[in-house]
């Protein structure tokens, strides 16, 4: 048996666009889609064609031009949505319908006003209707994590019989705990009788900050597709962040033993592009792609990293395509990091000059919160100048 592969389904352009304040135009979507293809995702969920003419055009554009990757379009379990998705995806190299209906009692009672039997019938009917119009059909049971497990098993089993190739288990409101969500995935795997050959997909929201943990737990328990967004954008607190899921799988390959098709060296570029086009800046301590993700501030840490990066780094910035600016210099920094930075800036100081420049740097760092490259240059230049004047003075004496 070969190494198992995780399918990466990117929904930055659909669930990601549901981020409050985000509204991609067709050109933005196309640019992001090209970058996602370069990044190596398996599926790009390009949008919701029935939602607006603009989104129809955006999905169609992506299906027409972006090749080498499956293009998915979302639709409710109604014929009009399925027809819109089908015509938007007409020219896709490989097309996927992502059709959904809610299955939890809360959604049935207050949103759909339907019984369980009616929902089941609708789901089966619409999957049958979609059959033959797309290369693949993904069925999502919205609010799956708050759905009665046996009803969920029944729905999945019948939509698979009707023609679904992928079943998605959304934790729509980010309610599940990692062990619980993993157990649900395992329950589905063990109890849906016709599950063989069907892809089980995890789709996790981040309301309790657990979207990545839940996605990884799903993978451990048999999910073979993970739905993610770049920078974790999405409805409310967002979705599982692509870069975090992928780097967890990579960094702990020993633990997961899985492969995927992502070229991690494109992670940083993709993150930057999405941040620019959404206008959403990343918090500095954001895992993997935040400005501080690979920076070491304290002298003890800096000293360790200079001797061997493994002391305080579990990933290399180069792996995600970042040119490292490893040391954040400040009042806690040690002489080793300071000396390294001075050398990197092209100066070759004598031991005496280094000691004096370091003393000046510490004085400055006590007064100034953020030390930038210009500050280092300033103290170094000042020290060189003082030493030169002193030597000239001595020569005259
Ligand atoms: O969170 C969700 O349930 C979704 C769809 C898969 C319906 O985004
Ligand atoms: Zn979602």
C-alpha cells in the first residue's frame, strides 16, 4: 500500500469571500485562482454561480482559463442552482458540483422548515438531477457536526447511491471539539455501508479557534479531503487555514505519514496576494505567514538559533518561500545576534568597535520599542566615526 494522499480543496474564493467586508471582482478571483493552481491545490471552489451574475462570470472565467486543477461551483439543492453551476463550469477541464442542504434539526426547524424525510428526499433528488452534468459531485450536509449521527449516515448513504462521489462533513458553526469531530468522521467511515471509494471531506470553521485542530483530527480518522482557505479567511471567524494545515502535515510527517500536492514554497506568495486583494492584514503572530512567525527576539533564543536553528525553529522560512529576517533586534537581544546583523549589513568591526556599538544599541533599545535596520546602521556608523576620530587624535598627540 502506497503513502496516503490528502486532497486539498481550496475555498478561498467561495467561503473565503463570505468574510465580512470581502468582495472579489472577477479579475481578483482569476488572479487568485492562477496562484492557487501554481500552489498545487487539487480543487478550487471558484464561487456560487447562482448567487449573482458577477459570480457566475467569475466562476466561468476560472473554468475557461485555469487548467490542470478541478474547478468546483457551489449550489443549493435546487435545480436552478445546479443548472447555473453546470453552465458556469462548461469549459472546466474537470468540473465538480458542490451541492448542499442542512441536516441538523435546528436548521430544519428554523431555517428550512422541512422534516428529516423531506430533506433526505430533496438531497437524493438533486444529486440524481446533477448526475451526468459534472465530472464529480460533492454533497455537503450543512451543520453536520450538530446533526443526529444516524440521520447523517442515512443521508450520506442515500446520496452516495444517488451518485455523490465526495461527502463533506461541515462543522458549519465551529462547534465541534477535535476528538469529537474525529470520532464523527470515523463513525461515518465505519457506518455508511457504501463508503468504499468515496472521499470523506472535512470542512471546519474557526469560531472556537479549532478549525485546524479539527481538520487534522478528521484526517487522522479517515478524511481524505480537507477544505481550507488561504490565511484562514471565511464566514465569521473563518475557515481552517491552508498554510497551517499543510505545514502541520509537513512538519509532522513522522506523525501523519501523509502526502499532498502543495508546493509549500508558494505559500508565502499566495498568502500575500490574498491579503492584498482582500485588504485583510495578518496579525504579526499569525502561524506560518505572520511577520513574526520566524523571528526570534530574546537573546537566549537568538544565541541558540545562531548555533543551530533546530533549537528554536521547527520549520524553515525558506520552506514557505520567505527570505528570512530572522532576528528581531530589541532590548532583549544578545551580542551574538547583534554581531551577526552588523555583519549582514556589510560592516566589519573590530572587537572594540563591536562592544561599543552593542552598548549604544542596548541604550537605544531601552528607549525605543522597535529597532529598525536604520537604527543599527546609525549606531554602527557613529561608533566607527568615534573610533576614527580617536585614532586620528592619538596620531596627532
Ligand atoms: O460551512 C458550511 O457548512 C459551508 C458549506 C459546505 C455549506 O460552507
Ligand atoms: Zn463553510
